[in-house]
DNA sequence: TAAGTCATGTAAAAAGTTACATGATTCT
DNA sequence: AGAATCATGTAACTTTTTACATGACTTA
């Protein structure tokens, strides 16, 4: 069982869905912190089914191709429940921008400033996107986004982290750009 | 050229080193944001050499196995310089704790609290580690950690990001634990 | 005497990406 | 007429991890 399996089970714990449907949902809420391609997802669904964690029913549709609707078995639900609280191995630290930063001292400062400004922009855009979704949840009638037993709380919690992350990242990019600009000025003088 | 190649070049741009040496240095400064195993690093060094980005000299040692000391060629330096300011593809968003969080609504709250408390601890430890290194740099005689053309600035910049990241992550873990505790209390009543 | 450090690798398996492949319907 | 959406996959390749393999010297 790889993390992707739990990503898929996490979606199916909320509602039965087709493979195509799962792929869409892997983009929007889960895609913020976990990613996979269709070419990995389709075979993985077959494996999950072979392992007994999910089952499918083929649904014929008028005017559209047939689809396979997957739903979680009791075994799937149990596996997910267990994994959620299982200890983690130290996270896979991978941030290509940090890797670039480590060698930024030999870059042309003006090009580097552009890079960090562009990254700042990207993180500000994501921040706005997350904040919009969070605001919608906070403003909704039923306040179950604060009830830990509710799926909406889980989604809300990941958003909170996303918001802090993007805000911090954007701020740091701005600091980097400013530092590099000062450095370029000094070099020119 | 995969990012790991630039991680290795980033180290060799500072000083010539043996493979073993590079592996150590991949742990301490670069390991904070990029990771690779020896079994990937050794073959990768051979590939970098075949491509003309690095060369090695075998150094015999008394009482120790021979070692290969690698140094960067001009081509390697040029490749690194270019890559540093090359645009990035959207980052590989992978955080297993967020994936767990997405399904935390069906977990046992008390076990979940433990998980987040443990994670908070882990991030606080890293925070302390980064802060210690940053404080050492800030207190040092030559203040080149603020001069963008200096390798030490590059390392300092990554540390600044690490500090903000760990602090934010630890805070969020604490919020999660608190939310889950309240939820567990309510369930018990 | 046992564990740790220095030193370099290979083999096999797993995970993930890119490209290929098809085809009907609906919207602009 | 062309692009987008619904719908499911396979093949080949690249990247990464895990396990295997060796051996001398140093420190507790």
C-alpha cells in the first residue's frame, strides 16, 4: 500500500466514484498536497480491488461511455482508519526552489530576482484560492468544518495548513527578491 | 539532468569532494530540502562525469580505502548557473501528513491527538536545529551571509525558509491537536 | 569484542512520468 | 469546424528505494 492508495480510499470514504471522477477529485482537494497521474491511478484501482479494499459496478450510460463506479469495502475502511493514525516516516523533503536557492550565489542577480518574483506571484495566487475556499466553508450554515468527526473538518484543516504555507512561502520569496535587488545595486555601483 | 545532479553540482561548486563526502553533505545542509541515497548518488556521479560536468582524481590514503575526489568542470559550472535561474515546474506537492489529515475524521481522536503531538515535537526539534545554525551565521565576524554573491548567503537563505516552515508547521500541529482534543471531550460527554 | 566510520559500489524491485491509443458527445 | 468533456486504459521509460556486498581501521 502506497500513499496514493490512501488518497483514493480517502475519497471513496466520502462517496462512491468512478475512476475518472476520482482523478478529478485528486486534482482539487487532494491535489493541493498529493499528486498522481491517470496512468498511475487506473492500475492502482485495479490493485486495490484485487486486494479487496474496493469493489466496482459497471454503470451503462446513454450518450456516454460506460463507467466503473468504485466503492469502499469494510476492509478498505478499516485499512484507512488504521493508516490515518499510524506513525510517519520523516517526510520526503523535496523543494526544487530551495535547491536552486542553495546555488543562487553564482546566478545573475537580475535573472534570479525575476525567478523569485514569479514564485511569489504563484504562491500569492494559491493563497487567494485557498482563502476563498476556506472563507466559503467558514461562512456556511452548518459549522461542521470545526467538528473533528466530519469530513469537512478534515478538508478545512488541510486548507488551514495550505494557507499558512503559501503565505509564508510568498513572504520569503519577497525577502529573497529584495535581498537580490540590493546585491545587484551594490554590484552596479 | 535530474534535480539531484544540481544538488551534487551545488556542493562541488563550493569545494571538491569525494562521493562519500558528498553523501554526508547531502544530509546536512541540502538534506533539509532534498534527499537521495548513496545507491543513487554513486551512479549519478558516474553519469555526471560521462557527461563532462565533473572529473575525478583517485587519491590513495594510508590506513583508509582510496577515494575518488570529484571536482566541477567549467561545463558543470555553466550548467548549474543556467539551471539556477531557469523557470520551475509547479512543485511536487507531497506531504503524507496532509494526506492523513484528509481522512482524520474517521480516526480515533485520541490516537490522532498523539500523532499530531508527535509531529509538533518533530517540527519543534528541527526548528531549534535550524535556529541554532542561523544564529551561528548571524553572529559570525564576516557578514557575508547577507551578500547575495556569497555561498553562505545561499545557505542562510534556505535556512530562513526552513525556520518559517517549521515554525508554521508546528503551530498548525498544535492547533490540530487542540481541535481533536475538544472533539474527543465532546464525544465523551 | 562489538559498534562505528571511511569508502565504493551492484541488483532488483517499486513508484512515478511521458507518450500512445480510442471514440462519442457537447459546447463555442 | 475545432476544442473540451467524458471515459478507460497500455507501453516504455525514468527515478527512487531496498537490499546485497566487501573490508580495513578506530573507538568504547
